[in-house]
């Protein structure tokens, strides 16, 4: 299951958001994991836009990276 799932109220125009967090791996790997493991399936009744977000923390460089895609 994804690390964070944001499901907006049905009256909202905001997109749903799936966030996967990684440490010392590329943010792209996190987004790939969301797609490969089918995390979006939990939103099978949701009809709005869906955003996939991978956030990575590199402990050596002490920096974050982020990859955001529309599903």
C-alpha cells in the first residue's frame, strides 16, 4: 500500500493524490512502484484526476527529490 493517500471530498475539484516515500532511492522508483503495484486500484470508484508523487530523501546529500505525474 502507498505511504500516503489523499482522497478529496466528492464536492471538491481537487485531484486525489498517492504519495510514495523512499530513502536513498530515486523519486522515479517511487512513482514506478505506485504504478507497478497498482496502488491506484484502491480509488476504483473515484472519477476525478489522480496525481502520483514520489518523494525521495538522500541521506548522504541530505536532500529531497520529487517526481510528480498525472495518472
